[in-house]
C-alpha cells in the first residue's frame, strides 16, 4: 500500500502543477489571440487586461492531497520499536 501511496501522491502533485501551467498558458494565449485580431484589422494594438488570478483552489487541494499521500507512503519509525 505504501508504494501505491507514493505513486498516487507524486502523480497528484505533478498533475496539479500541470493544471496550473495549462491554466496560465490558456490565459496568455487567449489574450494574444485578441491582440492579434485587433492588429490584423489595422486598428492600433488594444492592450487586453489579463485576468490572471492565479491557480484555483483545485490546484492547491490536489497538491495537498498528493503531499499527504506521498508522505504517508514512506514508512515511519513510530511503528517499529525494538523490544
């Protein structure tokens, strides 16, 4: 079970980082498409305000759950007491 927790925890942490990266890329790309549309019409470049509020709560939640699973995957010394 501990090996499964390690794999699942690492994949959730990497997945949350991937979701945050895709979110930031999509915001920047959509702003660039709008600016290119204004430029192709011969209008002066309209500066689009980016609504980049950062990652949502899902990213932080997935990262936290992944971290907890990753830590729980490593065996601790609290269960192994020498008699």
